[in-house]
C-alpha cells in the first residue's frame, strides 16, 4: 500500500526539510532530468531542491512539440518563470526549437529577461516571437536602452531562425544593438524580422538604405566574428540596390572569419557579385545558395585570396569558372556545385579534378538557377575520357552525381581508373537520358570500390534485357553487391526495381539500411518476402508496391504507397516485422505454407535417414556380439 508519508510527498510535490541530501549529490541527480522536469516539478519540491536545480542548470535546451501548441506553451511558461525568479544570471546557453517552418500560423511567444542574462554565451531560437510586443511608445530599444547590453561581454553565439523581434521596433534598432556584442564569434540570421511575416514589405528589395544603421555597420564593429550566416529574408538588405558593396566591404575586414554562408542573392539590380570582390583570406568554408552570380576570376576576384579554403558549396548560381579553384587547389577537401551544367562546362570542371588532390568529397548537381522548371536546359553528359577522371583525387571518399549522364562505356572507364578509397557513391539520373549504368556495370563497380559502405543508385541502372537475363554466366546483376563486404546502406530506385531485383538484393546480407523506390509499383508481397533474409536490417523503406493480394487493413498504417520499418532492438527485428506483414498477403501465405511443407518433408527425410543409420548400427552391433 505504501508509506503514508510517501503518499503525502507524491501528492503535494513537496519534501519535508527533515529529509536532507548533500547538495552536490542532489545537483548530480537532478542533472539527469530533462529541463522541463528539472525546472518544473523538481524545483517545486522544496527550497533545497530549488537551489540545487538552479545550481545544476547552466544550459537550457528545449525541443517543443509543434503539434501540441498548448503543451509547448505551458513548458515555455514554466521555463520563463524559472528565469524570472533570478536564475537567469547563471545561465550560459539557451537553445529553444519549435520546428522551423512546421506551422506558419502558430508561433510561440517567449519573453526572455535579456537584461538579466549577463553570463549567456549562446542563444539559439527556431520559430519564435522573442519578447511580447511592448505597449506603444515603450519599446526598450527606442527608449535608448539596449536589451542586449547585459550580454555584450559574454555572448559568443547568436543563432536566430524564423524569428520575430517586435521589441526592437525596427531592424535598424536590432543592428544598432547587435553592434555592442563585442565577444560575438558566431552570427546566424535566417528569416529574422521585427514584424510578423505577413507584414513584410517586398517593395524594399531593390530600394535604398542610405542614412540608416545597416547590418554592414554592425559587422564593422565585430572584427572577432569567425562564422557568419545570412539570408535575404533577414531584411539584412542584401537585395537593396548598392548595399551588397557595403556588405562586401564589411565582410572583407573580418580577418578572423572562417565560415561564410550567404543565400537568396537573386536580385540582379543589387549587383550581388560585389559581395565577393574582397574576401578574408582566413575563410575555410564558403557556402552560397540561389545567387545571381557567375563565379569567375573577373566577377568574383575575392575567391583568389582563399588559399586556405577547405569547403566550397555553390548551389543554384549562374555559373562557375573552374579557374576560381586554382588558389585553393592545395587545401580544398569538400566541393559541392549545383548549376545549369552543359557538356562543355562539366568537362572543364572534371578536367580540373586531378589538380585537387586533397579532395575528399565531390558532389555535382545539374541544378539550374531560377524557378522556371519548364525552361530547364537538358542534362549534361560526361564523355568516357572525362569519366576516367572522376575518381582521380587520391583521397576521394565520396562522389555524388545528380542528373549528370555518363557516355556509353563511361562507367567502366570510371571504375577501372581508381577509387579504392571511396566509401560513398551516389548516382541519380534524370528521365531525359538513358541510365548511366547497366547491370553488368555493377560487377565492375564491385571490383573497383571494395571499401564502399554507402551506395545510392536512383534511376541509374538500366533494366535487364531479355537476352542478358537468359545468360546468367555473363549477367550477375544486383546480387554482385553481395561481394561488397563493407556495404551497409543501399538506396536504389527506378523502373528496374521489381521482385527479381529484390530477390537478388536478398543476397546482400550485411545490409543495415535499405531504401527502395519502384515508380511502376512492380514490387509485390512475394518480392518483399525475399527481403526477410536480411536479418541485420535496422531500417527498411519501400516506396511503391502492388496492392493486389493484401488482407484488408494490412497496409493501413502506411501512407502514399510507402512501407517504412525501423528497429532499435539488439539484434534488430525489421526482418520479423516484414515477415509478419507478409503473412497478411495471400501469395506470401501460400509461399510460406509451401516452404513449411517442404521443410517438414526435408525433416522427415532426415529422420528416415537417421533411422536407417541407427538400424544399420544396431545390425552391426548384433553381428559383433554373435562373433
């Protein structure tokens, strides 16, 4: 029944003061609780617990459930109440995540006592309204008070994603206040505003910003920055006419900057290329997305200064001259390029690869700039000679080609040229041209890439012809992948995925993750039954299957023709989950019964053989006794 005193404690959430615990021990125990539990009920138990909770909490990290707005609001209220009781002065890190972009109409309002967070080093918010909008005329920033002043000597990281800041009155005020953050090293502003998103002014995009405090002015006061990430929706005026020049000049003086990420530079009148006229030589990571910029030595001379650049990502840009890579040839390890390639431009880039011997990862996408998909240019195709250069960097471990074709014979040239260190390969083809691989090329792949761990082939393998299928000695097909002893993850898709392919993949028994997509829905229950041989799977996804033969409700838990199963058990039980599902398919059930009957017959034959052996042994024993 339990002790009455225990019941009283549980009911009132309070502990009598005659039950003391050493504070260090209490702090250690409370540190294992989730923040919501620690700052909620645990802090209400008694004064000693509240003090231990305060002492044990220097970092706050919440991931709220955006699907339950009311519960998230209560959790947030509990946290803010705890901060307002005086605990804010010891907090060093706040990370609140409400799920960016999940629900545009239901933002949480968080009122943080910014002027009390004197030791805060890191602030990260995703999808919040920071501070409730103050009464008219009482904005702290307008009154000359800087809400960020208390953190000016402590804050080193400020990351805001999809955040509204009504208490600052204007972006100008925000930038003015940010200039006081003398210790800030990491600044990330993505979709930040001072008004709700429905009140944004599109007319500003090519306007003038003269006479106002800009982000460029604030950056000039932050020479200690090491990471800067901005997008145009932050109203940071990258789209304003002539302002990119000022921003470029401000970025150029950040001599400690190591990582720079800019996106949505898509207004030609703003001359966004001027952002890249001068860049700090200290930059090791440069990411640019959706930019009306052609990266050439003349348009973007700042790239020539990046002799320590290790990570370059240019996605949906107007173009790129491989010559801009010359200065970083000895340091570049990660290269991701997405633009409207043609045969000539992709060839020029690939012929640059032998000079980039430090490269570990190359991802090339045919990703045209702009939103007019109807005017998309045809996908490029690499010649067989160029294919032989794809794996030329000696340290290359990852290669991804998206919508980039290979000329006939190109795959074999690529696989015979090297790639022994490669552990990740991804080939995905568009519908405009033939798949880059044939089933026979899979055998060449296996021989050339013995260390491969992750393989993705989406619309990349041609369907097997009837002639090839009739010659098994020459056609190994997908089952050749079983020779890749390190392969753990396979993502395959396309018109060629059917029951026969699934039967071959069942031989790749070391797989831990398998994702399949069949646009033609040629996968049946019998095909899935083959996959139950993969007893090491922890993840299985099948996108597209034939609905025939399934019992009513068997597939009710799956949506959009996608079967998804995962397992955290040891050993994993995905294969058992799949087998249980297959038992609800009439064809699978018949197959299982046939296998069971065959097994019974086999066991009967084995028993009969054992009986004959025993009988023979007994006969021999009797003969020995007679002798």
